């Protein structure tokens, strides 16, 4: 079974589209990107009513799709999009992701996919019949494979909302993986990237610039001490396993923090520098919108 065209790679590819949307339980973010000028022409961040999006891997995500449809319509009008193919980042908990190690892999793509699927099914034996797989072989020796599984029914929920507004989802992804495009600087070469959302915590370890760990954890709202403890444990795990020092923590905070209390509590709890993941284009956005829009900037060429 071939990977659906609408799920394009995982973090190395950047879709050359005009409209980009991020959907989260608390807000919708949108960006209008002008390819010819290589700049952002507009951005919009709109709050969502509680319960508009209920992220889940195997349950319905949109109890009332009309609520989300209305917000997408409002955002698209503000962005003045002329093209009908857009990218969409859905919440991290909508997928299952795993990093697999192999002694070797078949050269033929068809045989390689069979091996990856077999390993996935061993780790996730209760996957639904309509689960879809996309994977990437990392540039490591021995080889590692990063695999993402998502249910077709979940994909269709989100696609259908856009289709009702005459848009086509040309690229589908999740916010945490998009952040990896923003971590190419030398300071993140040996680091832990952390994406904190209202209900989830994603931890991505980079060793010599390559993904070495991916963990997605549920997180009770506002439980920053719990997040700090999980971060500390993950840092120790990476350093013990890889025999490399984690030198910096790259942070994207997807929850409101107007007074900076969350950021400061994380800095106080950790023994390594905490650097906020950034993108030059963010300088043109409203400061209050940057945390929500940041993963979208990782989608830009």
C-alpha cells in the first residue's frame, strides 16, 4: 500500500503552498506565504471554543465540524488566499510515532516497507484497519527509521472541513515535526527539542544533528512541574544511551504565558540553557501570535 500523497514525508520536505493552517484545541493559526517574494503576506490566530477540536488517534476529533469550518473560513478571508491547495498541521495526539532501529534494511522500497510495517505491528498490535503509515529512513549507521501512523478516518475529518470551503489539503503534518525544520542551527546539533501544548508534551532528541529520540506524552493542563521532570529524565536517558551531552533545550511553548512564568520555571528547573525555537519571519508577526504560528514557519521553504 502506497503512502497517501497528502502525507508528504515527515520533516525534511517543505510544501510550496500559499496557505498554511495549524489546528489546536485552543486556537487556529494561519499564514499566507508569497513564494515569489519569499515572505509572509499575512497571519491570523483565532481562538476556538472549548471542545471544537478533541485530539485523538482512534476517536472522532470534531464533535461539531461546523465550528471549525466557520473559523477556517474567517481565517482564510483575513489571509486573502487565492490558491485552493493548503497545508494543515493537526494536533500531535492524532498520530502515533516511533523511532525504530535496524541492523539493516532491504534496498527495494516495497520490501523495506514490509519490514517497517512488521516492526510497527509488533509495537502497536491493536492498530485499526484504516491506519496509514509514512516513514523516513534516517541518515544513520546502523539505519534508523522514523515512522508515523495515522487513521484515515481522522485525516478525512479534517480534510472534509476544508473541502466544504473548497480547499484541498495538499500537505498534512503535525506541529512538533515541523519544528525540526527550525532546528538546523549548530547550537541545536546536540539538543532536546520540546513542544509543550495544552494537553501534550513532545520531546525530540537530536544527536549530531540527527533525530535520536521521539516521545509524545499526554500532559495535564498547566502541569509544568510534571513537564520539567519528564524533560530532566529524558535528558539523562539520551546522555546515558548516546554517550553525548545534551547541551541545550530548544523550546516551543504552545500555551499562553503572558508574564513568562512558565518559561522562567522551566529555566529554573533545568541545568542546561533553554533557547526558544525561532524563525526570522516571526519578526513580522504580532508577538502574541508567534508561539501559535511558529510550527507553520517550519513549513516554509
